[in-house]
């Protein structure tokens, strides 16, 4: 059963509330270069498809995280959680500001699986929205 955010169903389900929290923590970990958070929440064979269409595994993702980011703020909007039993997709759009003041927007989908009673991120795909010329 899906449970998109923004649909009035008399409140959020427990999995949806948990995944919304984890999604915000994921973004916070990105901004803080929190490798520990990702180490705890990513499966061993995690895959990320970067905005340039390259594919990286968990180890490279953790190395990139440790280097830090030039993004100083990332404001989430249009977050949607869709659960399918022990699997969930989180779709969102985010507006970001870099240290140099430049701005942008990205859209992403993260795939999560409930393993051993805990939600773990198994995949992420990030797309940058082109800036109009």
C-alpha cells in the first residue's frame, strides 16, 4: 500500500513517519559530512547514481561524504514516501545554496528496505534540475 505525503489519510503511518525522519537525517548527514550516520544506515551493497550519471558503491559514497560538501543549505520540498511492505521509496525535491552563493535544485529517489527490523538505504539516485539559460 502506498502512502504519499500530502494525501490526507488521517495521519502518517509509523513506517512513513520513520522514513520521513530518516530522510531528514540523511540530508543532515550530507550537510555535516557525517560518515558515521551513513555507515549505520546504508546496506553493504548500497549504490548511488550521481547527478553526472556515474554509479558509485558504498565505500566511494562514504569517501565522498568524508570530503564534505560545498552545499550550506538544502531545503526539502515535495517529499513523498511510498511503502510497499518492507520496501519503500522516498522521492523529494531540494533547493540548495553553495558556499559561493550559487543555487540549484535536485530531485532524488532513495530506496529503503526494512532489514532486521530497521530501515536501511539500499540505493539513491540524484538528478540536478538544469538551470535555465
